[in-house]
């Protein structure tokens, strides 16, 4: 089944609260599918957000004094994630992150900016640049994220399933490219990270 394109900002703008992660592969999949509809909301630290959801008990690497260091760790975990077909690649990566850091909080939407307490993250691999004149880029699928540290610095990272030479989406759903992205603090989001990488 083809990946879903980016661009649903009208829907995303209706919800701005960060998404609290759940522990384990099954619960991580539930985060992707069900979001936070059944969780009890409480006031959040982000002035832009109306509410936030209490994080699962466990360690969190946030807040961090070094966005690049945490970005590199999350990229490394993504690269070492076993995508075995039982879970989608995006869900498998999130599950690996939560196994390492059960208290890690992820944004609900990819265009929701990161905060010191929340990583801005994709929830699935998405076709990012279908109109690109470069065929391989046109068929790329991105899973992007961005980290904001306590000094206001942003660091983006991306996992990529390369496209085919004719611009179509690859049948193999395994990411093979993992790269840091110089995402600016002015738009420290997964969506901006994906767009910057796609425009390379």
C-alpha cells in the first residue's frame, strides 16, 4: 500500500498537544493508530499547547543540553532497529526508542515543533517529495524527527526508504539511509527536517 503524502496541516492544526509514548511494540502501535483520545489530559509546559498527556513511567533523555548528541543516539537506534515485517518500519523505530527511553514524549503530528520536553517526530514513513524532478527523490519515504535542547539549539535526523530509479515507491519497506539534518531552531519540526532533506 503506498505511503500517505505529507500536507494534512488542516487536520494537524486541530490538535497541538504532545503525544505521550507508551511502552512496547504493541502499545507504540496503539499510539500511532489511536493517538491520545482515551488518555486523561493535564496542563502542559508548552505555552502553545492547551493540554499534554502524562508520560509513561520511565527514563527520558529530555530535557537535554545537547540536541545533536540525542539526535545521533536516536538515529543510531533507528539504524539498528530490526524491521521484520510484523510492525511497520515507523512503528518499529518508535518501539525501539521507547524500549530505550520509556518516558520519551513524541509529538502527535510531524509539523508540531519540538520543545525541551517533546521530540517532534513522524509516526510513519511518508512520501515526502512526490513532485521532485529527481526520480529517486520523488519516490523516497521519510521518517523524520527533530530535537530541541535547553540552549534552544535544534538537531534533525531522518531515516529514508529510497525510491526507485523511475520515481516510484520501493516495494521493500526497509530504511537504508540514516542522516543528520541541520534543522533550524525557528522551525524545529519533523516536517521541516523532511522538507530540508528532500530539497537537497
